[in-house]
């Protein structure tokens, strides 16, 4: 791999051990994937923040990196942590977990990373422009950035995204190269599905689950999805579910996503998959693992937009919930939900607006929750393994029962 003089010096340790370790990681990755060089990035999004997922070994790694007082070179934000950083006691998180989580956050803060723990950084200021190279880790954010925004990133691991943030560069391979951003499968919704479609937000999670399973880590092209008029939140759910059930880091959708509006990305010879009403029905059946009532309802995977929280508040007005409810979002969106009065309505019904964390990376299994209801295809895929939960999957107004 070609390195500039400056990069060679970093690799030789002339600028200290932390920078040497970081560039070494990037060069090793580049060598494995055949990158010709490193390229500058404009932002980073770093995963591996929750103490639940990174444990003591991750905490020690981060504190070690933070020791030398090295700062990130580009705007960098964090993925959700294992708890609400302020209201962890109210959620029932134990003191030892909280202490270690706060040490992790401190280490990131020392490196100059923004401590707004969210998987929807594009809603809170980390918004890459079309064509920009970035190094992002969280798979749903990667999908949104690559697809809806037309930025360019691989699906990075947490340590690689952090190393890129510190060096300000990433190896030039994979989705940074246009030739790897072309379509591998064409997805077409059948006539019957389109003409009988009644809006359900969970539809996009179900569709994403189904397509991810088929295309694995391919690049699907949705031919006529625009006829259903999906909103940004719907595309966010679709991408998240495809990244969870498969490994989709980039998709195109006619009339909807950035790149296919300005470039030819489709090869007519690729496999075509027709999706019908029965396929979607089957996806719902697969995602539901129990008929029992939920003890926790979780909305916000990926983290909610303000519009989604508004909808929940409207559903819950003057109602009392039968189960606990977490509406997960960023600190920024929570502040707006507070100001708009949505948080109050949700709390009055017995729910919570939970920031900085989510149902997957917080230790909900230790809090005693077993049956979790969600409107997210991604959460439905991850909850059984990450949290040992049974899943009830459906639309918000179906899963929030209440009196
Ligand atoms: C499940 C996920 O959304 C969150 C957990 O990841 P991490 O602990 O932040 O690395 C990660 C992903 O899908 O990229
Ligand atoms: S809410 Fe979903 S998308 Fe966001 S970090 Fe948690 S699992 Fe990932």
C-alpha cells in the first residue's frame, strides 16, 4: 500500500504510540482488502460504546488510547451507550455498570469526540455531503449515509472508525470505490402489493428483513418503492433491517436515494426479485417469536426522529400503558420532545423517552424484561441474540395497547 512520507513517519512512531497504533490498524486493514492508499475523511461515527458490548477489555483499550492526549482530526460522534447518561438510576441500571460506562464516555470525550450517543447522527449534526468519504461504524447509519445521502463509507468496526477519526483517513477500498457501488439485485414490489398498500411504518422493517436475507451483503436496487412514497424515517428503518438480517451497507432506490438520481448504477443483467403481499406476511410471522403480551415496548431502533415521537405522543394522549415503554432517541431530539410537550404525554401514560442508549445495547435482560414489542425490523432481528428476548413485531399503534 502506498503511504506518503508523513504517513510513513506516523507508522514509524515519530508522533507517538497512539498514532502509530491507529495508522497500523488502518494499514493492516488496507493490506487485507487490497487498498492502494489512505484517503482523507470528513467525519467519523464510532460504535462500540456500550459497556455491555465492549466490557472491561474495551474500556481498558479506550483508556489506554486516551492517555496520550491525542485528539481526533475530524468531526466524530458516538453510537449509543449502555444507558441514559443522566437518568440511568431511574432505568434500574446498577452502579458498577454505570461507573464503567461513564469511564468509557470520559475516554471518548478526552479524545475530542462529541458525546451525543446516537445511531442517527445525521439528525443531530453529523451530516455528510454527497460523495464525501467518511468512516462510520453503526450499520444503520452506514446504510443511511451511503444510500440516502450518497456519502461513501464501509461498514467499519468500532476500533477502525476510531483509528480513522484519530488519523483523519481511511483505507481506499470497498464502498469508497464507485465500481463497488453498483447494483447486485433488482427488487420490485408486485402490482397487488402496491395497489393495496396501506401505510404501516413497520412495513419497511419487514421488507428490509426480507430483502437483507436474500441479498446478504449485496447492493439492492428498489425499482418501484417510490410509488409507496416512503419518508426519511421509512428509509432509515428499511436500511437498518437490511443491515441486520443481511449485511447491506448500501442500497439504491429509484427516485429516492442520492446516487441513482445522478448516475447509472443498475445493470439490467442482475437477478430480479419480486416481492408480494405473501412474502411480507411471512416476514411478519418470522419476526414475531411469541404471542404473549410484552413487558417492554421499545420504539426507536434506529433512534427516533421528532416526527416519530410526536406520533407516539398522539397515540398515548390520555391513555395508560399496560407495559413499560422506552422511546429511544438522541439527546438532541429528546430536548425537542421535552420542549414540544411530547415527553410529558408519554410519561403521563407510563412510558419514558430514553436518550443515549437503546433496547439492544443496554442490559434490558438484567432489568428483567423478557417479551419485547417493537416496530423495528432491526431490533426484532437483534433482540433474541443481544438480549435473549422474545419479540412482538408490529406497528406502533398495534403494539402500544394501553387503556
Ligand atoms: C447492533 C448495533 O446497532 C449496535 C451495537 O453495536 P456497538 O456495540 O455500538 O458496536 C451495531 C450495528 O448494527 O452496527
Ligand atoms: S437503536 Fe438499533 S440501530 Fe440504534 S444502536 Fe441500537 S440497535 Fe443499533
